C-alpha cells in the first residue's frame, strides 16, 4: 500500500511541475505582430537648447556672469566666491567647499583650495578636517 501511495504522490508532483512549466512557457511567447513599442516622446538632440536660458542682466545684477559649464556646456549664471583659491583644510573655512584632487591620498594632512564659484563641475574630493572625503565627478 505504501508503494502505491508513493507512486501516486510522485505522479502528482510530476503533474504539478509540468503544469508550472507550461504556465511559464506561455509567458515566453512572442508579442503579437500588430503590437507597437511604447511611444517615446520626441527629445531634442541638444538637451541644453531645450532648457530656459538665464537672463544676463539679472545674473549680472546678482553679481554673477553667464558661462557654459559641464559636459552639456549648459549656459548658466555663475557666482564667484570671495575666497576662491584660498588654501583650506575644511569646508567650514570656505564660502563654498574646500576641494582637492580626488586622488589625493589619505596620508597626512590634506590642504585643499576653496572652490571658485557656485557651479562646481569636474572630479574633486571635499576636504573635511584635513582629510579627502566624498570624491565625486560632476558632469
């Protein structure tokens, strides 16, 4: 009796596995020929040209200047910092960030420079308490 029951259980398990495999195979079919891919909105080739352009007079009135920055060369209003280029060992010593090259090692005290303006692009590491931290590349 036990042998008959074991065979019955194996057959049930096999049937269940077969049903599951068939259900999964049904999901793998090709899409119908008349189905189209989802529509993608038209995007300008030059994304920067689609962005609103900054007002030169307003920028200058705020002490800034128009400059192209980043990989996309986006025109933006850039405000210089009064302590630009000064040596520093911590962000708190600068109007912006105290930065250094991202590959400046952890050995010894790192001396960075205060960032030049409020549009910081490129690769850099912040200097905090004399150590290079949070290295990043901004496009």
